[in-house]
C-alpha cells in the first residue's frame, strides 16, 4: 500500500511494482523463521550453510539469465525473490515443523513480553538503517545514492560475513551460562577478542584497498564510492562491539533494556543527521560514523552494570588487534602506492601482504588471540569442514 508513496518520494514511477514485489519477500522469509531458529538453537549450522549455498547458486543463475535477456532491474528483483523461496523451501524440507492447533495463553504472554520488544527494536533499527539512503536519494543526485549503496554493500559484505557466524554460534552457547556471571563475562571477553581479531583487520584492509577493490571487482565507474567505503570502514570497526553488548542483554533476557538503548541511539542518529545534512553528503555520512562511536558508550552501559565488563576493559581487550591492524594497514598503504599495474594485482598482493603482516605481528607478540586460534579454533574448524564436506 505504501509503494506509490515511496515511488513518489523518489520520483520514480517504476518503483511502485518493484516495491510491491520485493515486499513479498518479507512474507516468504517469515515462513521459515521457526525452522531457522530451531536449527540455531541446536547449533546445527551445517544444514543452514547447505541451504544458503544452494539458494545463492540457484538465485544467482536466475539473475544472470534474466540480465542476459535484458530484464534490467527485474533480474535483481527475481534473484532476491528466488533466493527467499529456495531458502524457505529447503529449510522446510530439511527441518519440517508444523504448529499445533492448541493455543497457550501462558506461552503467549511469556514470549510476547520478550519478543515484542525485540521486534520493535529490530523495526526501529531497520528503519534507521535506510534513513541515510532515503535522504541521499531525496536531497542529492541519484548517482550519489548509487555510489553510497555500492560502498555500503562492500562494507556489509565483509563485516556481516565475518561476524554473523560468530554471533549465531555464540548465542546458544552463552545462553546456557546466563546464571553464572563470571563465566558469562569470560565468554563475552573471548568473543570480543576473536571477533576483533577478524573484523578489525578486515575493515582496515578494505579501507586501505578501497580503490583497487572497487576497480577490480565492480569496475572503474564505481571509483567515486571509495571515500564512502573508507568512512564506513571507520564505523565498521565498532560493529561487533555494539552487537555483542546488545547480545548480552538478550542472553540475560532483558529485551526491555535493548529497546530503551535502541531509542536513545536513534535519538543520537537524528541529532547527527540534523547537524550533518547541511554540510552535504559527506557531512551526513560522517555524522553516521560519529553516532556509531557514541553508541559504544550507550551499548556498553549495561555490560558494565551486569557483568562488570566496562568499555575501558573491552577496548583494552581489543587493543592488540587494533594496533597490529593499523601497522599492517600502514605497510599495505605504502606498498600499494609503490605498485604499478592492474587494480586486481594490487588488491591480491595487498591483501596477501596485509594478512601475512597481521598474522606475523600477532605471532611475534604472542597475543592471547593467536593462542586461542591455534589451540581451539583451528582444530574445531577442521572438524567443521570435515562434517560439511
């Protein structure tokens, strides 16, 4: 019903049916929520990985074929729709579940009290995730929205793929420790250290190699996206901090506090938009970056209160990975400026050199993160791949 209003907002009549068709994906994805939740609860990521792999390949083939035959933007719409259908369908096949026809008011009250606040928090968060896109599309040239969206996709591809797996695996494990605060704190310390070990260098390297990455992977016409990529990488360093601190409240069953924090953070974002928008698109984006760092103080408040795990302690825990990432990033930046040749070569050599330097510095410093990787993560990863393949 809102599709015509959205099309009018962007002054693009074609968006009316695109939005309506894309909206069906919300319904399709919701049909498999229980299947996905039960698999996560059972720590069965093998089945979810197989389903997602098949859905990505199948939808990709459909999208490429439609693009080849000139369907334009509808090839992307179809790709997303086919992925949603395949994902939900195979989850139902591999993890069949049917609701009983008995209604429990007691269960409803218990689940609604917890889940409604998570739902409202998620809706607020999703809305504000797209506010910047809406403002750029309305007040600036359409090309700038395209460049910003491409930059956002690049950064999200790195940070989401690196962190979401850690978060999905950790939640059911940590939920079992909710009654032992000392063990829960130690568990969160390990998650912050390990996620920082992966995400911070990923963000630093992507920021340093933004230009060759864009040219090599999507073409030189997307080069104006590079400054946006670099700014979003600065914000991306905080992503796992904020997510982990909020995750802690869910583990403790305090979705009410999650909602309160979400409202406070969004008030900060509104203020950042009001201050940044008059300074143009870069003022708007920089405002979002600053608001992410302010969110660190907001999200960590209850971690300090419930687990005695302050923001200062969290920063000290990730300091080795941050310092080593900046050193490796500085070396890669120097190397990339000296390298002539194709963007793909600079990207490959820079990524390899950065990774080697980063791991080498960790080994030389004998950091706790590297010790955990060598003694726990690598053996378990081998077992996981053995089960998957």
